[in-house]
C-alpha cells in the first residue's frame, strides 16, 4: 500500500473442489467477462496470481480461458504444486495471512458478507 491506496496485490486462487459440472458455457462466459473487467479497470494492480489445488480438469478449463487472457496477465500466473503449495506460497507471501483452510499455519480469516458465489471468501489481512 502507498498511503490509503493499494499499489499491487498477490491473488491466491484456490480451485479445490472444481470438477466437470462447474465447466459450463455460462462459467466460460463469466470467466471472459471477469478477465476483461479486471484487465480494463485494474491494470497492473495484480502483481501475480497463485493458483493452488488445481484438479486435473482445470487444464481443460485453463486451455479454454487462456486465449481470452492477455499475455501480460498470463505472465503473472503461477501454478503451485498440489503437494507442496503451502511451502511454495512462502516465496510470494507470508502464509500466516491465509485462512487455516488454505494453509495449516495460516491464521487469517475470509471476509464475511460477500456474494455467495465467492464461496471461499476474500482474505482480510488486518
């Protein structure tokens, strides 16, 4: 942060539980819209995106979404290995800010009172 303004952020995306029934045309369309929204309105804020617990079906989804994500954003995406992601997270952030459900040593909390579509919540690092 610089003063009250966010300079950049690291986004941790947890894909635990993703399966074939989630891969619908409406999800693909929503993914395209979200990607455009973020790219158009928040350029440069995301320092990196850390993808954790990605199931095998995710490769299919990733290949479908990838053409709609600009190259500079794709360069920021890091896939962390299923069995070592907690250790790998330490390269990018303090794992203590994460909720315990994501990393056992974490003591952070997900922000409550947000849209139910954000089932895992957002992290409150206060």
